[in-house]
C-alpha cells in the first residue's frame, strides 16, 4: 500500500536539518554580576520578623480574617520603613485552593530612575497552620525593603499576594497592576528550609517559553555565591517536556505568561514546603543575601532581556533555539506525511473503504472528549470544590474522599459514553465487520492520515509537542509496508514504542511534582476542570487516543492482506486509447502484408 521509495527520498532533508540545528547552537548569556557585598541584609532581624508574624497569624488560609489582618500589617510596615513608599491595597476575587475568595494584594512602590523597574513578590497565605517556611519569603521581603530603601537606581516594587498556596490568584492579578516597564521580577518562596529541592530557581510558565535565561543565570549565580549550593538546572529532556505541555504550580507562571520576566527562588522548588517544614536561621540569612545580591546586580545592569526564552539548554550547556527545533521536527514529519497522502490515494484508487474508518476514529474519540467536557462542567458548576485556572501543587488539593468520588464519576462518564455513543454510531456508519485483513488497508490509510494531520496541527502551534508524534508517524508506516508482514508481537511493540514519548512527559511531570499515579490522574482532572486544558486539547488528545486504539487493533489482528485492485470499469477501451497488440503494426498478420 505504501511506497518505500518515496519515504527514503523524503528522508534526505533530515540530514540537512540536523546540520542546521548543530550550527544553530549558541552559548548561554553571561549572568549579571555585582562587586557589592550584600552585607546590609540582617538575617537575625528577618528571623525575628518571621517568628513574630508566624506567632500572631498562624492560620492564614487565602482570604480569611488572619490573611486580611496580615495584609494590613505588611502595608503598615512598608509605610513605617520610608515615606517614599507609595503603598496601596488592591482588592480582587480569585480562585484558590479553597474555592473563590476575596483577596488582598499589598503593593508598595519606590520610585527610581526611568527604565525597567524591579519587582519583588512573596505570598503570605498558607493552607496549613503555622507554615513558617511558607512565610519566610514575606519576612525576607520586608527586610529587603528596609535595606534597599533609597539605595537603588531603578524603581522597585514590593508586592504581598494571597492565593499563592494554590492557584496563584494574587500573582495573576498583579500582572495587570504593575505600572510602567518591568525589568525583572523575583518571586520569593520558601527561603528558610534546610532541605533543598532543586531546581532552586524556577522559570517555568503556563504558556510558550520560560523566564529569560540571563535573569535565571543571574539569580543562580547569586545562590551559588551566598548559599554555597548548586541551584540545579533542569535537564534538556525535562525542559522539552515542560515546553511540550507547559504548566507550573509556582507564582512566576502567570507573570511569565503575561510577558513579564519573572523567576521563583525557593529552597523547596516550585512545589513549596510542607506546613511543618523547619526554618533554619542560617538558611534564611543566606537566601536573603542571595536575593539582595541579585537585586544589586540587576539594578546596575544597563539593560535586561525581557522576552520569554523559547529555547532549551542542551547537555553541553549550549542553547538550542526554538526555530531550529521547529525546522527539525517539521522535516521529520515530511516523510510520513508524504507517504500517508500517497497511500491514501492508492487505497482510494483501489476503492477500498477509508471514510468508514475515519468515522471509526471519530466515534472512538468521542467518549474521551465527552469525559473531558464533563470534568470541565464539574469545575464550572462547583461540583469540584476548587479548580483554579492555574495548576495547584498536589499537596494543596489532595486526592482524598471527595476527589476520589469526582474521579470515579468522570471515569463512569467515559464508560457510559463509550457504551451509549460509540457503539450506536459505529453500527450505523462505521466499517462493516470483516475477516482479519480483508479491508484494513483502508484502516491503515485512515490511521496514518489522522495521525499526520494531528501532528501538523500541533507543529503549527507547538513544535515541542509535535516532536512526540514523530515516533508514531514513522513506526506505524510499517502497518502498510508492502514488503513486511508484522507479527502480532512486533505490531504491539510498534504501538508501545510510539507511546514512549507521551509516557515520558507524564512521568517527568509526576517526578518533578512528586506525584503517584492516582495523584497524577487527579492532577490531570483538575487541569480539565480548571480550564487549563481547553477544548482544543480535548479534541486533539481524544483523537490521538483513538489513533492508539486503532493502531493496537491493527497490531492485534496482524498485517493486512494484499487486496487486488478492483478494475475501474469494463475492460473495453475505445480506439483512441487502445494500445494492445497490432496498434503499431507489429502482429504477424500485419507483417505478411
């Protein structure tokens, strides 16, 4: 059915694309450094501030009474530090781990020279009692305000947000309230825990790209100098996974999504610390000095890149730009696309059924799309108590009794849609039951056509995600290769290998957030319920799942039999098109004349 010569010819461009990618590698930008020692930061005073705030405000769930009282206390502290601070409290209503709540954001701005301002953000809320480690960022921020008041060239803004314990509602609202150009944003998380959970500097986002690489390297260099620990850098494969399916549970996420240069500095990484995490005064001092060193370096820099970084740092420390990845993935998708289109044309010339198999794929995808839409409705109607639009840390929304009921309900909806929708649709329009291999060349053509169409659409939007389709697009050509007869085991292996990139992305995200399979299922359900994964993704992943189901079916039933071509009509041809014996006078009777 498929032409291997066309496939081999199309592979020629892959070598050129690999060479172009090799020459596109560039060095990482150098971090911004400063010769000024951050000795002005007093770790003892920050520790005392932390102890006092944690004792007076032990229960700080987002939007509750103590959270509001702490916001007023922080605003009064900024006013007492300097008359130069322009302090205001912004009100908002946002989705948190406790559902929709009225929140307050304290914004204290100190004017400076024209240009990009510096911004320091720390959330004050917590879901657990005490939670001193989660409040350590606020204590460091208040001490920084005392130290840098009147000492910086650039303007600086300090913001105390709420909702950072799950959903980042305050940070999302802050992105629209920052006045004037912004040069860099430092989001302070846990700055006192003894245990490190790398990477300590996080720049993930919920959309395309990361925080600017130069900003990340500047803060990482300050951490190496003051904390004496490696901040850790995510592997190239981890960066690829986050770009293929972008999400983050840190407060820097909505800021980077808004086009702002923001990084999160946290000893416990983006997940945040447990409520009972111990705070070490020495760590508080070290991280406070690292933050001050970063601010001093950024203040002295003549300019800072503010555009999100869309490339990845490779194994050798080089930056692979996004355009090179788009080129390489696009070229890798050309051979299976050409072969799939050519195979579809061949099958149609033989008048083998393809449309019924396309309908089979659509009917198989429908139950998965219905289940995704049902999960979204559960979040929209409030039947799932809390489903913030930004993913929340797994610990903020645990997989407990109500969560298990919601997950089981969605699974039951999937089963019900499979029985009530898929079966009747296939009985009316789907392919007729046939012996194994009789008409499944049409199934192979439909499978490859849908798969490459999904890959191309994904490539246009997100080439990193489109790379996940490459293995399936190439391996599943074997189902229609004329010179091969795949055994059941080989066919199932081709399906399993094609699923490896997708499984890797899920496993990578589970590892980074410390989730088990049940928690990962609940996390994905919350992404649907909160709207982080929208209808376009529902359709794409539902069709992809249906393609895997059809590929498994083909592998299980074995290699399609070769069906002889059906004649297009009676074997009678007119005088103008006849090219048989005697048309050129070469018969014996013609020679006798």
